[in-house]
C-alpha cells in the first residue's frame, strides 16, 4: 500500500495480461474505485515488478507470451516470503476443469472466467485485499 494525498493507504494492484484492451478495462474500473494500478504484459515482466515493488494483489491471465499466468503464479509462490504471499486473482477465457485445477495447484486464490463484470471484479478485489466497498 502507498499513501495517497489524504495520508491514507492506497491499495496497489498489478494487472498481468497481454491484451491492452483487458488491461484498460481493469485499470479504468479499479482506478475509478480508488485503487492504484500498474500493468505487466506477461509473467516475466510481472515477476520483475513484484520483486522490486510492493503490491496488494495481482490479477493474472493464463495465456500470455514468454511466461503464462500459471507459471507466473507458481514462480510467485516459490519466491521470497514477502512476495510469495501476494494474493493472485486468475481471470481468463480458459473454462476447462483442468485449467482451474492447474491454477489452484499453482497457488491462485480465485479463478474467474472472462468476461467479468465491473461489480464481480470489484467484489473479488475487495475480498482479496480487505478493501471496503
């Protein structure tokens, strides 16, 4: 969390998705709700960010170039204690039972299938970050 201009903590969220349109939708929704948002286009960029900055939640897609979302979450969980506990919300087009099992086994906290409404996104973000809605 970082402090905003009122001195209160602002929840920081990392969006990890290769689709610029999806990142824009999530970012606009989350920033309107008062969250601070950063973005990464794949798991490698996301790992670089989580190892150098502090986040309260990662929203992760599965299908991405260079490092997919399952591999990112798995790497996250195997990282240092301060990074490995970062909550991960998997949001993807993959709706197969094996995809859900793979995400949960890797360490995803929740698994949602796209499309996700603004209300559903904010509800899950609130649960995972403790933000008041």
